[in-house]
């Protein structure tokens, strides 16, 4: 099973990592979402500690628009797959792209 994490603002992918208020999590089995839930991101947590929070939530994959390269490095250390430079789209569209394998990174969006 995979667990896809999409940090959001107003039900759309957050423009900058660390500015999201909540996150959608999707459990994926056999390329289909079997369960989803939304969780508030702790307001008192430092951005540099967010990768560890996502790991404790069971994330195996995460989607970003803009993110600092040091944060990406920490996710990789935690063995969480990252998708960087993704368009600011609604969660359902991003989920569909993940399920059908068309979600791809754009490394030009690394800060």
C-alpha cells in the first residue's frame, strides 16, 4: 500500500511547502484510492520538521509545487517519494494523475 500526501490550501495544492493549513492523504492499492482523509498540519511545527510529521502519518509519496531542496533531501532520507513542481490543481485531479502514472516532477521548481 502507498499513502499519497497532498498539502493543500482551499482544496488545491499549496503553492509553497510549509504554507499549507491541511493535507489530504490517500491510501492507494493497485493504483486506486481505497481510503482518504484530511488532517490539519500542526501550526506550531517548524517547516524543517514537517517531513518527519508526514512520515509519522504514513506518507510514502508527497506532491509539491515549490519546495526548498533541503526539504526534498530530508523526504528522500525518510524514503518518501517526492513529486516537485506540480501544477496548482485540485486534489482529485492530482490523485487521478498519480493513479494513472502521469504525475511527473518539474525540478525547475526547486528553491
